[in-house]
C-alpha cells in the first residue's frame, strides 16, 4: 500500500523501527496507546513487549489491514485522534477510567501537519486525568527543538512553556529523511514527554495560556509592550503586573523562566497582591 499524501504518511524503515521500539522500552505491565500505527511496523514489535495496545489509525484501509492481522493483545480503532473523546475511549478499552492508578503510555509517529494540536490534546488529557504516564513521539526536528528549547533561545516559546507546565521533555533519537519511505523533506526526532503535576502554582491555567500566547506574538518587544494586548483585557496594567511580579519591564518574553511566568500570571489574577 502506497503512502497517502493527504494523510501526511511517511513509513519508518526497519532499522529505525528497532531503535524506536528500544527507546520506548515497553514492559508486560504497560497499556500503550499508539497514535497512527500506519503499516504497523512499530505496532507489532511493541505489542510483543507491552501488555496491551490500542492503535488509533485515521486511514480506514490501513486500520482494516491491521485489524485483520493484529496480535491478540492489540485493539484497532479507526478514527481521528483529535475528534475522539480520548479519556472515554481509553476508559472503555481498559474497562475503567484512566487515572493516577491506571495510567497509559503513548507512542506515536505523528503527522507533521497536526503534531502540535495532538501534543496539546495529550497535555490536556494528562493534566485533567493524571492518566498518562509518558509519551514517546516522533516529530519534525523543528518541533522537537522547540519542546526542548532553553530560555533565551529563538526556539523557546509557547510550545516550550505550555509543555513544560505538565511534562519533562527529553530528546531520544534524531532521524534523517532517509529513515522514512517516502523520505520527507525535513529531519525528524523522537522525544519523550514524562507527564507530572506542575512544578509551579498557576492559579488560573486558562488565563496563563492566554497570557503566554499573547505575549509571544510580540516576542521581540520589551515586556512592557508585549504584555499590553493581554493586559488590556484585564483589570491590571502591564506595568503594575510586572512591578508586582518583580520583573524588569525592559526584558523580553523569551527571557522569562517558568517561575517568573507563573508569578506574572498571579499578578494579573490577584491584583494588589
């Protein structure tokens, strides 16, 4: 079966399959959600190591092909992972709701055109249920670079920060275009997100997300100006919030550590504190 361009399909070569499966290091105690199994190159060796595996595939033909020859411990679901109620789907598959005592591991060769929406979906699921242990994901190198970026670099931004609230990220593998057929035009990387509770206190998570997204649309401006569009929708001015948080208004968004961002969000959330 040929790769379908509309699904952004790129299939992993056998030598790299071995490396990715080794990086996942699944055990018989693991329940694994695989996003986008494709031709099941990773699915089959992963299923041999894991206790059980749920494969969600958007391409109905590939899903049917896998379902017809699946290992006994594999369940195949044809559907769009972004449209599914993942908490409900995983709960139905396991026979009980996911949570801290019943966690799922995630593995995926994510379509590059929708990798960020899937990442945010997983982060939200991990935060609301505590039912995800970790996610080993294959991504475009540029996305991986943003996930592991350091404060003060050009790659540090919204994706870095919103991921770091809920997970620790580590790059596991770097893959050249030749690791896939057909070869994409970009390099790829495998990263692991280890989900955990936030390390900082964020009083209003939705407002924190809005603040971060707003200020990084003007990341080259000084904070005094970059924060103004967000501040205009609150009862606190940008200068007052920065003063309350003890942050120099001449700094730029990409220089702020997570603790400083949380303190700044608190200044907007609790004016006068």
